């Protein structure tokens, strides 16, 4: 990665960090884009060159997690059991790191749950992840019915999100969070085998 790209990444991360800090201090509704830009020492125009809207800054690392998920699936041969693919996605997402595993993960989750705009944006991102996994299933298993692929993908993404939120609320350390996510995938695997 070149100097320019590293600088862009730093600016993006500075904006995300400033936004989260301000959201925690003032609340999401009481923090403006101008506040975030000022705290990051950039212009509001610069903010909008990195994020299309205020709610997008909360999900700054979600694109990296979805890219890690996509990479995990791209390297798997056709016929890989769906649960194995899901375990591989979890491994890749953990390897990518990001704020999902940072010390503020419970506070971020509570922030998202407390705001209608953020809940809507989270749902949009979750649906994108679900559609990507369903697409992979249909490619890896050409005979799989599209409705079944969507159901398996929905169960997986829903299970992972539910396990992560419960783990955040419980205050689990990262290794226990990973165990919770692996457990959700195993539970799905058992359900798929039983059907």
C-alpha cells in the first residue's frame, strides 16, 4: 500500500474514531457531521468524500468485514460444505480485525440498537452480507433451490449477529466472542444436517 492510500486510511479511521467518541459523549442525534469533521481536523467536504452520510461512519469497518467474507468464499472449491464455508468466513473476519473486536464493541452495538437510522443502516449491511452468502451457495451448489440458499444464508447471518450481540452485552473478551460465533455456525450446521 502506497503513502497516499495509507494517508486515506488514517483519515478514514480518524473520522470514525472521532465520530464514535462524539456519539458516546453527546449522543448520535446531537452530533453533526460538522462536529465530527472538526474533531478530526478536516472539512465537512472531506468527511463526505469518505462517508456518504453520518450513519455510514458508524459502519466504517463493515465493508472490510464483507470483503473478508467475500475473499473467504472465493477461495473455496465448489461442494465445500456450507458450514465449513461459514467457519472460514468467521476466521477471515477475525483475521481482518476492526472495531468489531475493539474495546468499544458493546458501546457501538448499544449505539446502533438505540438509533432508528443506525438500525436501518445495520439492516442494509446485514442484508448485503446475506445476499452475498446466498449467491455463493447458489454458485457452489447449482442444484440448491434459491429459497433454500436464502434461508441458509439468513439463518447463518442472523445466528452470527444474534450471537455477537449477546456476547457484546455479556462483556465477553474477544476469544469468547469468537467461540460464540463458532458455536452459532455449529448450531446452523446441525440444523442443516437435520433437514
